C-alpha cells in the first residue's frame, strides 16, 4: 500500500477531525420547533404527497418562505435513511464537511505555508459546528456559496477560466437554497473583479445560462403554477426583509451590531484574537493587501454592509461569511507557531461545542435535574419527541392528523408520528389569507366538515376547551378528553349525529 504523502496528512487529519466533531450526537437530540420542525415538516409533506415542486406545510397551506433545495435534501436523506433525526440533519453535516473540503482545496492560495490551516480554523469554530446541528437553510447556503467562491478562486489564481462556469452554476444553486442572500457573495466577486483588473472572463454566456437554468427554473414553474406568488416573493420575502420591520427580527438601528457582533465575536473564537494580532503580516489595508486578501475583504465587506442595513437580522444569516473569515484568519496565522497552550485552547473550544450538543441531546433530563424555576425555562414544550411520547401515552401514537387549536403548531411531530400537522382557529377569513405562510390552516368549523375527523387529535390550551367543545357539539361531534401533555389538553372527536 502506498503511504500517504507527508503534505497530505495534515489535510486528512483536519477532515477526519471535522467529521468527528460534526457527526457527534447528530442524531441524538430530538427535533425542536419552530425551525427544525417547520423545515422537516415541509420535506416530509413532499414525501407524503409526491409533489416536489410546490411547497406545503400542510395540504391546505403553502410554505414558500425558502426555495426548495433544503427541503429536497432532507426529503432525499429521510427517504434513504429513515424517518429519524440523524437523517434530517445529515444534509447539514455533509454541507459542513463540504465547506471544510473546499477550504482545504483553496488553502494553497490563501495560506500557502499551511494550506490546511483555514480548514482547521473553520472545523473548530463554534457557530458553524452548532449550525450544522440545527435543521436550517444556512449551512447548505454556506456550502453552495463557498463552492462558488472556490470556483472563482481557482479560475483566477490558477488561470483555469472554465471554473467560472462552475461559479455561476454554484451561485444558481445557492439562489435555489435561500434566494437573494446567496448573491451577496457574487456582489463581492464583482466588486473585486472591478477593483482588481485581470483574471478570467467573468460573464461567459454559458455561465449566465447555467446560472439562469439552475437558479430560476423552479421559480419560473411555481410562479406560473400559483397566481400571486411573484408578488409574495418580491414583497414579503425581499422588500419586507430588507426595508421594513415586518418580520420583527431585531430591526432597531443597533440590531446588527448586537446580533452580528455577538455572533462573530463569540463564533470566531479562539482564532480571531490571534489573527487580529497577526493581521499586520497580511496587510488588511487595501493598498498593502495582496490579491487573495483583497478578494476576501470584498466578499466579507459587501455582505456585512448589506446585513447591517437590512431590517431582518438573525445570527445564522452571517454563517456563509465564516468560510472567507476562516481563510482570512488562516492567511494571517499561517506562520504562527502552534504551541501546546494554543492547541489546548482550540481543543477546549471544540470540547465546549460537543458539551453543548450533549446537553441539548438530554435537555429533558437536564431540566429535571435543575431547580423548577430554571428547568421550566428550557422550553421543553418545543421538543417534538416529548410531544410524540405524550401522545403515545394517551393512546394516539399514530394519528392521521394533529390539529393545534389557537396554538402554535408543533411541526416536528410529523417526523415522529407520520401525521399531518395543522393549525386551526375559531375565527378568521380564509379568503384573506396570504398566499404562503398563513397564520392558520383552516377554521375549526370547516375542519369538522371534512372526512377523517375521527382519526385526528386536537391540542389546545385550557382556555380554549369550552369553545372547542361547543363548536364540536354544534357540528355533530362529541369531544372526548384524552388527557394532557404538559400544559396542553388533548381531545379526539366522536360522531353524535348520523
């Protein structure tokens, strides 16, 4: 057997370390609502219906808040490996490893003395590791935008212009993963290309065609299929997120400093203080910087400006910037001696992340061990497995549908019970519901007129019981209380009239 070349061994070790860190306890923790439950539920609804184009959170309600790549990935994983948490999170773990692999490939251009160092930086950063443990679009977006960045870097620094085609295809895939935020990296590339003349032809017709086909084909189909969807995409998902406080995600003028300051300040530990101390070696000032540094500064700078100006701000929005930041820090630290003390700090941060994953996996046991006033704050009501176990104890382990009455739906139950999840309300105007992501799926009075009511269960807070039983009685149903799950009451219905 041929021995592994010495210069390949560090890269292999970094990749193996990344795999261990990202797969540790990846399937142990149950799904948490709202985000993990919502993303997984839409993917499972695809498998139930066989419709992989239109996006539904329930057969009666569209859910077009994100493009389909994440849902497709989850659906494919669950279909291949079963209805379990590990399969739901597998696409994120693979996306995380894809970023590590791409950084190993790009390291020769950005940290030639230690080409494996940017990948090691990324593999041990808390935020990317923890983000890969949560079902969202952001880790997949980080992988697709990093792929686009890698293709441009190879085209530029290795004089291989064909890779520009790969860049455009990758940006199309990124656009299919999360929409307009995917193009912030493209804006950074365009700015760099403008300020740093030279390199490959950036707008080959075939590349633009690939971008259009990959990035816009699905949009074209669903806009044709569903009247009004284009207005929803442009108005609610683009303009409202950028220019208004509609989504109520830290829209204050200082919101970006708070959200992204904490995310980057804590999420880049322990590397950023060391890199900042060594920054003079790479010259962060534009006039002193070499081309690779300038490219990174353009990528990061353009995106940060937009994130700070947009009114919708959440920590994981900046996750795609962790790859270029890892390259920038690896470039600054490529000549740094890695002493035992620094190795111990890196190991401590990695162990801390694993510890968080362990504690999250056993949140119920942790809550029971804590004083009640503290344990009650761990939001066990968002744990899908606890809800599924509660339903099983009440004798309804496999309902056809779980209806939450005037309450937030626990969409994670779809994975554990196979049931459709629905939010019903007492009052509302179905005709005025928005095209996507309505706050309710059906009126209770209308829901009771459908077939299969006997196989459903209804979950509500105690204050809703009296009105629920009255509406059921008026519709010819008798409400039978099955018991409680935490502070919610669970009912099924029996027909009282022919």
